[in-house]
C-alpha cells in the first residue's frame, strides 16, 4: 500500500486561514515525520503570532453571519461535510496513518468513520438546542432562555487522534454558531488542515474554521491569551492544561479542558475471565496505548489474578507489530522516537525498582511482515507486575503500550485502588453480579465507567473527565451546550409604571 500520499497538497503552506491554505510566517519549520521509518511526510513552516492574529481576525469577521445563520443552514452544511468526509475517507485514513504511524486498519475502521459519524450527529444536534420552558415564573413577567454562541473559540488539540480531535473541537463549536481557530499538535497537523478544507468545500463560509500550525509555547499561548478569543477548548496533558487554564483565566475566558488519564480496569472474581483478558489486551493497546482512556492499571481480585496475568501475557506476545500500511499489522510505532524513549524510560525505572516485566519491555527489531522495526519508534506490548500502588508506573500517565496489573482482595479495596490516582477520565468494571456493577459505577470517580467492556465511544454520549482529567464534555448534546452561553430574558407583562417591588425604594408613598 502506498505510504505517503500527501503529495503536493500543502505546497501553498500549512496554515488554513479564511478558506485557503497559506504559508506560515514563523521563523521555524517543523518536519512531520512517519514514525514507522523516520521518513519525512511534510515540512511545515510554523505559524508566527501574527498568523494567529490573522486567523483570529478571520474568525471574528465570520462570526456575525455564521452566528445568525439559521440552525437549519448550519445543519445542512454539516450534512454536506459528512458526505465529503465519507467520499475522502480513504485519503484521510492514509494521511492519518502516515503522520501518526497508527495501523491503517485503525484509521480506516475507527478514526475516520468516528469523525464522519460525529459530523452527522452534530448536523442533527445543531437543530436541537434545548432550554427551560418559557413561563411567567414571577407572575408579572415572561421569562425565556436564549442559548447563544460564545464567539471565537481557540482550540488546541493533541497528536494521538488528530482527525478525531479536530472533529471533537470544531463540530460542536460551529454547530452552535461559533467560529474557531484550531491549533493542532505540531507532530500531526495534516488531517486537521484537510478537515478545514473539507469544511470550505461543504460550503461553510470562509473564516468559520481556521487552522494554525504552530508551536505550543508561541502560537498556542498567543491563541489562548488573545483578547478576541472568547472561549478556550483544550485537549492534551494535565500539565499543559494547567498552563492553558492559567492564561485563559487572565481574560476570564470560558475554558474546556480535556486532560490526561490513567484508566483502571477492575476485574472482580465472578468476571468472565476470557472476556476480561481479551478486553484488557485490546483496551491497553489501542492506538499503541496512546489513548487517554486506554486501560493502564488492571486490578484483579486474587482468585483470578494468576490466570489473568498469564492470559494477557500470552496475547501480548501474539500482537503483530509491523508496517502500519500492512492491513495485517495490529500495532504501529509510538508517535515519535521521543515518545518511545519516554515509554521505555518508565519501564526501565520500574524494572530498576524490582518490578516483573511479564511481557515485552523492549524495542523489537523485526516485524511480523519482515519490516525493519529499528528504523521506527516501536515498542513491544509490555506487561508489568509485582509493583506497588504508589509506583510511578501505577500513578503517572505513560501513554504507550504498557499495562500494569495488581491484585486486590475485598471489593472495597479494589474500588479504593481504582480511585487512587489524580486522574478520573475513564474506568471499567468486570463482573456478572448486578450489585457489584451498580456499586462500581457509582463509586468510581471517572467521567465514563464501562461494565464488561472498555474503550467504545459514541457520538450521542459525552466524553470528559473528573479530577485532574479536567472538565468539559466532548461529543453529545452536552458538548453543544458547552459551546453556548445562556441568556435569561425577562419581560414585564403588566405595563404598570410603579411595580410592587418598587416599595423597597419608594416605601408606601403614592406615585
Ligand atoms: P500536550 O499537552 O503536550 O500537547 C497538547 C497540545 O498543546 C499540542 O497542540 C501542543 O502544541 C499544545 N501546547 C503545548 N504547550 C503549550 C502551551 N504552553 N500553551 C498552549 N498550548 C500548548 O499533549 P500531547 O502530548 O499532544 O497529547 C497527549 C496528552 O493528551 C495525554 O496527556 C492525553 O491523555 C491527553 N488527551 C486527552 C484526551 C481527553 O479527551 N481527555 C484526549 C486525547 C489526549
């Protein structure tokens, strides 16, 4: 399968402003690299702060007309967008795999269809803003609610699911009538730019969707602090999220922060062991573990512990690493050599503390298809046991194909350990006992709790965190609500000049 299909499409530049690609005016360039072999995919001239100003100005200019367009008009445009994305699905999948290294079967079966479905969902949701019923709550006034767009949204996205993250940020924002400037991660800007181009081709007016490809510290911080940006929506690590929040609060912007995760996977002793083992392998390794909801800490009740570890270790060994463009490849490289080295560092430190590496724990040399994996940022699926709850690999986000397994005895202990990290994005409970399931779903502090599965997401339901995983919901009607502000309109219906409540000022004097 052809690897790099980017071709000459970004010759005009990798900034998308007011409906067209153009060259950045920053002093630095950035090489977007295929992490499976280190080859250059696209050299990009990064955005300067002046480019960010231009993008915000374009978004600001487009706001009055777009925010006043009828919901039906916005919905129609998003419906056309869903159709265009479907026509270009193969192209999107290939470029996504080239810039991230993710297996083509993942791009084709998950990233691209997920984004198309999300687009179709927001096409419908655009016509379904909800609010309280209008009424005469005081008796003397008619009160009604307006749900209005906020203005220019400044969004910043990570590199793990670049296309899906572009969709999660752009779609609810524009469905609600806002305009947007998105800054994708430096490593993976290309499908966000293609998404913006598709928006234009769908008839979404110039300036409604803009993409600046720039560095976090310069373009990102400038965008977040910009006085003409009214809302900041960020997905990324908790550390950078805190910085973004600090900057945004200086100008009292609305913030939406989707941050890191360290999802627990709790297996009770009545669970279907086979389902739990298969589920853990798939949920730990999806997207080479670079998934904020990936299963990272399995807590297994003592009677099942040994069999669970043996089962996962066996399946980890069977996972096929190789060329991401080979449809048989299960696992690609990490997104970059830096990320691979970071993952390897966590594993080495755990090894140094005496942990057992029950599978993996090294960078492999040959792929299942003969690919020379030493050219890429590959790392074998790694299973770690024999480690304490306060160990770094249990507490910190690794963001790689690494699963840690710990035993527990009582149900209370299992649920307490599941909650014992700063994060709270997602979790799963594995049991056939309805009472255990209800207790786990109530007691686990996370924005999503699965029962007997781990990973699936759907456009109709929200995704977002508790605790240090941030706040704000992506997808679903909840996210649409976040990109609107609520206005109460209260109209007098008495036509009386001196109202009853004026007594607080005028006392009992006659008018
Ligand atoms: P990151 O925090 O390093 O970068 C995210 C984005 O922030 C990038 O676009 C980057 O350029 C930008 N950035 C960096 N420094 C900045 C600054 N000072 N000001 C403004 N912007 C800045 O995260 P990453 O490494 O790209 O992605 C991985 C992280 O994203 C993980 O922690 C993962 O859990 C998280 N994530 C969360 C969700 C979620 O929905 N909660 C989804 C996907 C990824």
